[in-house]
């Protein structure tokens, strides 16, 4: 039996999974398999904390669980004290674009800035306020009975000291100036200037003139330089007490779909720049994780492998195979869940559904096996079945059972008889071997 799940989390899980999207909370209650991949990625975080950079591509076909794995690592990162930022690419959000698509991705990352106490995003100002409050407590502890005026001066000096350490990086001078400006507005209660600083940090200014007038800075965040500011954020959050910055970029297949070859190449060049920076130690405490399909990675006409510099860095070693995988390589290719893992997943979903809706669970393990047998036969081959398809169909079946308590799963499945692939009549039998019920 799974642990008692808070109603808020079970609702999010049921709604997300039934809609075919990955939940942003509660993943630990239903996670199965992917132990080797998870251990490899969480091991990277120790290096990021120590000051290294990192870059990985999680590769799997639609519905295979790559987004689920990324969200699992995101939750783990937050618990370990990292800041996370995530964005799904789309035609409107790329790494580089002629119509602000790169800047749109940066803005999405800022919206989704998250901490352990604010896991759903929107944590940018919270991070700044927590930093100021921590410095205030530090100064008070070091100077008992200090007057308020002197306290403000000493806190300001510490803020300027931290901000000053950013100057050595590209655009660090203006970044530091805006941070100090935020503090000055914060201490004086100048809401307008405080919001102006946040707008600049979120990349919302469109002209340098507007930014100069509001904050007296000479630069703004643009399509061309947004990644430089991600590196600044990684250094800054580490300076103020976090372990590092973990950036998640999902749905990278949208780069593969860019019709213009020059635009596509420009985006791949940006990936190459990120890869080189993080792997060569030029971007400290920064970890990039991308999610994409095998086509996005391996297609030599339009995918990452069409760009020779990336192909040479990301291609699989000659001795690695589908079974003998190198999980230290930049690309992690997801294997299909085992039979036992799929079965365990259904058992967890069965218990989650019954607990959430408050009814007595009545689908037996034997019926779960029948459901899997039906699913494999309907798809025609085990290799075509993805976790997303299994989950959606299974939750739909549980909904029908819960709403029609007089029925059994066999009654629902009877109109969907198994039609195993003619080329391999043993496919379904092979899939079901080894279950212990």
C-alpha cells in the first residue's frame, strides 16, 4: 500500500496523468524504474555543487518517460538546495530566434525560477528578499544592539560586496548595479524602482533607453545575450547560499522542426556553446538538462547530429550498446520499462485512484495482467507501448470501474480483445512471463 497522499497532491497527480502531462509534484508516490538513470543524473549534482558545470540530453520517444525523469530530477534538485528553472521549447520559444524566441525562453525560465519552499516557480523576488533577510540576521548576530541606521549601512555593504563579485563576468557590472538598486529600493520602500529592477532581471525591457532611464544601466537582456545572464544567475545564487542552478529545457524536438536550416543551425550553435562552457569549466555551478526524441538527437539531416561539432561530442561510443549503456555519456537514451516495472506502476496507480476517490479497490492483480495483455495486443507489439499510453488508458479504465461499481475490468476489456501481432504470435506471452501475483 502506498503512503497516505495529501488530497492536493493526489488531485494534481490524477489530473496531470489523466491528461497525458507530467505532474510537477508528488512524483515520488508513483515513480518506478529509471533507477540507473536517476542515480547517474543525481550524481552529477554533487559535481555541480562542488563548482563544476554539466550538460546532459535525456533522449526518448514521445511518452517514454523523459519528461517524467526530468521532473523527478527537478524535485530532487530542489530538495538538495539547488535553484531550478525550466522551460518547454515551442515555435515561440527557442534558444535563438529572429523574433525574440530566445528571450522568450529566458523569460519562461525566470517565471519558473523555483526553490524548495516555492517549488511551483515564481521564486525570483523571494530569493532576493530571503538573501537580504539572511544578511540582516547575520549583521545583527555579529553586532548585538546595533542601531537600525548602522544595521542598514552594514547590510548594504555586504550586498554591494556580493554584487561586486559578479562584475568579472560578461554583463556582470549591470547585473550587480541592478541588484544594488533593488536593495536600495527595498530599504526605502520605493516600489516603482524595486519593480523596475525585477523587470530588468526578468528580461522585460525592450530598449536600452527605457532601462537607462529607469535604472541607469547600459544593457538589457536580449535574444543574443540571455545565456550570459543564466551564467550570472548560477554564480549569484551560489554566492547567496544555494548549491547551484539547474536548468531544464524540454521539448527540444521543436528545434528539429525549425524549417529554416540557418535558424536551426543557429540554435544548435547555442547548444554547442552551452555544452562547451559547462563541460570545460567556464560555467560554474550550472547544470543544463535537455529532453528530446531520438530523431532530434540522431537525425543526420536535421537533428543535432547534422551539426558535426555536436555529433562528435554527443555520439555514442563504439563499444556502448542498447544493453551495455554508458550512463556517464552526455546523452542518456531511455530504455523501455521492464514488464515488472510496468506492472508495479499499475499497482501504484490502482491504489492512488482508490485512495483519491475514496472507494474500496476491487481490481485484482490478475485483472491488471489482463489489462496489460490487452494493451500489448492492441498496440501490436510490446515495443510500441509507452508509459503515457498505459497510464492514460489505465486511469480511464479505473474511472469507468469507479463510476460503474457493478462492473469488473473484464467487462470493460471484453470489447477490446487481444489481437497480437501476426508476425510474432508469442509477443504477448513473452511480455507476461515472469510476473508473480
